[in-house]
C-alpha cells in the first residue's frame, strides 16, 4: 500500500462501489465523510450529508478493514488536494 494524492472533490470511498477494505491515514489536506440521506419512499433525490471531517493524522476505513467488509458504510471525498 502506498500514498495516494486526491484531487478536490475526488472520492476515495463510495457507498455504491465495492472496494478492497483499507485503512486510510490523512497526511495532508482534509477528507469529508458523507452518508446518504433520504429514503426510497419519497420523491426527493437522495443526497450526501457530511457528518465528519478528517484532518491530518486522523484515519478512516477501520470498520471495513477489520470486518472484511467490501461495501463501505460511508462515502469519503477530498476537500481540496489531499494525501492519504
């Protein structure tokens, strides 16, 4: 595993995409963790709601890594240029 440079608004994790479970450590920049808000019963489009921002030396993805879950329970996108 190595360093990954992310462009502004680039997703490192996505709710709707299967990915190999990894633990990400933020080295530079910040990453927003987002959840899908909305239900299928309404006619409104589902939207992503930011609930946490990861700053340098914080980590995310531990739940998926330790539970061997290939479907993330959150989306994570870069705010500006970030390095994880």
